[in-house]
């Protein structure tokens, strides 16, 4: 069996397809980074990174504030239920 027969008979594997498509994606990303790197100064890149960090910090804080609010609402509802139960028990004891 010669090399030509092996190449024509051998099917394209998933790994080969992934490598071929990955190289295209890599070239697009490297082109994008080259365009950004060539058109943005260091200060602009740092400013964009700072804005991204601020946005991530804001949304993280918002997430944990909502969790805290939910916990406080549940605790308040439980306290009100306990208080109501104590009033009912005192009324039953007095009757």
C-alpha cells in the first residue's frame, strides 16, 4: 500500500477537523489582537481594563447584596411568625 492510497482511504478524523478549524479561529483572534494593539495606546488598554474591572465589581456586589436582602427577608418573616406565636400562646395562657 503506497502513501497515496493511505491518504485517500484514511477518513478525516475529528481531531484533524478540530485542528483545521482551530487554526482559522486562532488567526481571527490574533488579527483582532493585532488591530487593537496597533490602534490603542497603553493608557487606553488600561482604561478599558479598569472599566471591565469596575463592571465586574459592581455586578458581583449586586449579586451578594440581593442574597443578603433575601436572607434578611426570610429572617424577618421568621421573627414575625415567632412573635405572633408568642402572642397567641400568651393569650391562651391568660384565658
